């Protein structure tokens, strides 16, 4: 699997990407993060990898296809440590991630988040 192309959403410092590369191999085709600190770290570690920036504004039809999509998107809307505003929280970007996955159609998607979001997704899928 070492020839895999990886796309990273809400990349942060790239920890999840490093884990996926350690397990599956492959290389980053692009990252997507709009946090200034994360952008500096990503540019330092991956100077030749494009940063798509804000995933809510990306045109996924124009993005290079990848085999694997990773992501560590904001957990605050569903975290037991927060106010649990869920889908009413402005940081809830799962619909944007789902839209990206629907267009990109990767062979594998690896995401990390809090258990509260998994429960919210399961609950909403039953409606």
C-alpha cells in the first residue's frame, strides 16, 4: 500500500497523518487547515504539499483525488467537556467533511473525534 496518496482534512500539526503513513505508507497529496499555527507547522514539515485552507470553502471537484482521507475535525460541539451544542455549534463541520468524502470517494477514510460525535451520528442516521 506504500503508493497511497493521502489527503488530510483539519490537519492540525499532522499527527493523524503521520500515524496513517506509519501504518499504511503513502505520501501526502494535500492538507487542509486554516488555523494559522497549524498552517505554519504544516508548511515547515511539508513545504511542497499544498494547503487547501478552509474546508468549508474548498471546491472538491477540483482537488486531486486521493486513496485515503484523514481528519481530526473540531470536537467541541459534541465533547462532554464542552457545552454540547451539537449541530447548533458553529464549529460543527461534519456536513462539510461528508460533502468532501462524497466527492473525493477515497478507498479509506480515517478520522478521530470524541465518542459524543459518534453517538450523534448514529442517532441522526436513525431519523
